[in-house]
């Protein structure tokens, strides 16, 4: 195609000539595809990008009709489209990796939360089965945060008795856990 033919086709393209667009497509689409395919190394992706480029040529026909060299402009469009594709793929890959990482962390958190909730339920169950005095002393110690001396004074018993009740309460809990995880 001569320079004069290209200029004539570009002018006609600017006026909306479908024939001019078809002629430019027939002349340049094969070369554009080959260039894109050499960069992306995938024929379907190259076809898609080439198709998108020529869609843009049609949509921007009034601007493109004023370019000095259609082939230079077309190759710049192709190079930019390939770069956009690589950038998009990179971003998509990073996003997918982050999603997987977040999903794994979330699942791990959920598993830990479920395990902790199950453990807490087993402890509550064990505490509920304790004799009243032992339950009261364990609750004051572990849930209210009182010291053994404060519990002894509050309940009106010897500190050694408080220690014995806590020891027995912990043994009850261990027994309940051992039975539950068999």
C-alpha cells in the first residue's frame, strides 16, 4: 500500500467509511496479529488483542484519520495493549495470591475460633458438674480473677482448702477434656 493510498483510506475512515476500515483491516490486521503474538506467545490472546485494537481504531476513527503513519500508530497501540495485558495479568495474579492467602488465614482463624469455642464449652460443662463449693471457688479464681487469699477470705475458708478446690477443679476439667477428645 502506498503512502497516498493510506492517507486516502485514513481520510475516508475519518468520515466513517466502512470500506476504508475494511481495507485498513485487511492490510494491517495480519501484521498486527503477528507482532502481538510474538510478544504474548499465545494465539488466542493475540487474536483478542488484535480484535480489540481494531475496535478502538473504528471507535477513534476521527482521531486516527489525522495520524501521520497508520502503521506506526497501530504498532504503538499494539505495544500498549500488550503492556496493559501484562499489567492486568500481573495485578490479577497478585490479587488471586492475596485472596488465597487471606482465605487460608481466615479458615485458620475460623478453625482456631471453633476449637476455642468447643474448648470453652467443655470447660463450662465440666464446671457446671462440679460440687457447688468447688464451682464457686473456681469461678472466683478463673473468671473473677481473685487471688487464693481473697477467695479464702470471701468464702470464709482456709487458703489451703481453696488451693485444693482449684486443684480438684482443674483435674475435673482435664478429665472432661480427655473424655471428649477420645
